[in-house]
């Protein structure tokens, strides 16, 4: 669970169950692949330059290729675990059917909230290298070594 403030409004994100997390990863995998490729090519480049924008192509392609149904499923799934502070308590921002409760919500707010839910729920899926007490990088997981 994480609290975030966007344009003066407080939101709280929740946890997705393990099966929903799996399906979220499955639907986002093309985008994650594009992110990895783009960021590998972006190291050391100035943000906003022509080359920088060109390197974002794999991300743009992954988003453009996503079906409307998949993209809406991702957004509705993420927003389904978000609540907004109404001054007295946190209340859900979506109905049980996934419809937004507030027609004033902007697309940028919706995307920021979805990203926060993804980060909060899937962050451990992309583990950072662990260090031991000597400050040396630990050995990779045996599960990763079997690939």
C-alpha cells in the first residue's frame, strides 16, 4: 500500500492478488521489453534530443500494438485498488465494474495512479542486485541461473 498526492489530491493504492499480478505482468511484458531496449540505448544521451526520442521507439511501438481491451484491462485493474481521500476517509475511485466514480479525473492522473500500482505490486518482479554485508554483489538466484 502506498499513498501518493497528485495535484493536491491524496490517493492510496492497494495490493493486487498474485493471480492478477501474474496477468498484469503477462499483458505488460511487451511494454517492459520495449522499456529495457529503450533504456539500454539511452544511457548517456541528453533528454529531449532527436536521438533520445528515436530511442523511445520500442516503447511507443509496444503501447501502439496493445489492444484497446488489454490497455483498458490494465488501467481498470490498477485503478480498482486505488482510493481517494474525501476529507474524512478513503473511498474507491472505481465502481466494482471498473467504471470511474469521478468524471473529473484527467488522463494524466489516471496514468500516474496506474503506474504507482504497477510499481507497488510488480516492483519485486524486477529485483535489483543484492549486496552482502561486505558490500559485494550477491550470487544470482538459482532460479535465474537455470535459464
